[in-house]
């Protein structure tokens, strides 16, 4: 795939804000014919630039009363142990994201649970008992805000294209 150009970045920026835009709306917003816009979208999907669309769901409405970060230290940093841990952890339904990080801890796991009892059971049943886990620290999330658009789409890459 050719490198994305300014129009591709404009399309991606719009989709990150509202993935429900129709091809016709998207084409009009970036000044393309709908057929041309559709071809660009197909190319972005085929090239792996676009990987999925997601609905943002209010966790509280579904009974999630608490979110937390589990900071995990591993005994060994062998690739197969870390890779296996990362693969297995995403199969736990309460896990929203897993990050392999640098610093004191090796992994940060973002979880969504009903309450503190659920969090305790999740940590004990799914993390502290795993071979290789030497330490786990839990931080409860009081509040969060997040961005869905990538900064590279709104800063460096765009200015380089001008």
C-alpha cells in the first residue's frame, strides 16, 4: 500500500470521530466522489490501516461499577512466558486492555468489574495464581477520559504533507 496522503488522513480523522458516517457523507466532507472515497476506504482496510470499528458502551449501564489497573511483576522476562501471559490474559472477560511496559512493573492490565469483591476474586483467581507472577498491585480508577483519535493524524503527519 502507498503511504497515506492528506486526504487519507482527513478520512481517518473523520472516521475516528464518527465511524458511522456513510460513504456519501465521508466523501462530501473530504471533497471526493463517493466512488473514489469508497476505493480509498477499501485500500485503507486492505493495507491494515483500518483494523475495526467499535461502539463505545457505558460500562455502568451494564453493571460495571468499578474499573482498575493491575500492575504485575513477573519473575522471568523470557519471551515465551511474556507472550503466553499476554495471549492468555485477553481471554479473561473482565480484561479491557493489557500493556507490556517498562519500569518497576512488567504489565498493566485494565479490568472492568462489578465491585471490590469481584475485583478481589478476579485478581486471586486469574492473576496472582499464575506461574511467574511475583507481585501484583491494584489501582482503582476513579474517573477516566480518553481520546480515540491518534495524535499523529492531527499533528506531525499532516504538517509534513502540507
